[in-house]
C-alpha cells in the first residue's frame, strides 16, 4: 500500500512528532508508515484522514501487489 502522509504533512507544515501527538501514536509509527513498513489500523487511518481533512483514499492507495 502506498501513502501520501509525508506530502500531507508538508501541506500542513507539521513534523512527524507533531503528527504523532495529534494521532496518538509514536513518531516511529509515523516514520514506519511513511516508509511503507507499517500498515495502519482502520482507526488510525481514519484519524489521519480527519487530521488532514481529507478522505482516507486520498492518503492510502492499494498497489497491484496488494491484490495478490
């Protein structure tokens, strides 16, 4: 799964640590998601969408390999 968390953070001009605090997770979790090493829970994905004021599908997109 691909994500645009880093892009959304840049739009809001917030750090990983600031986003982590808003989302209730560690900065390491945000970093892992940005690197594609961690897939968030539905609740966390919804929190991030709310923080960025976008739809979940604007942040997270499936890749072809996610269908296999």
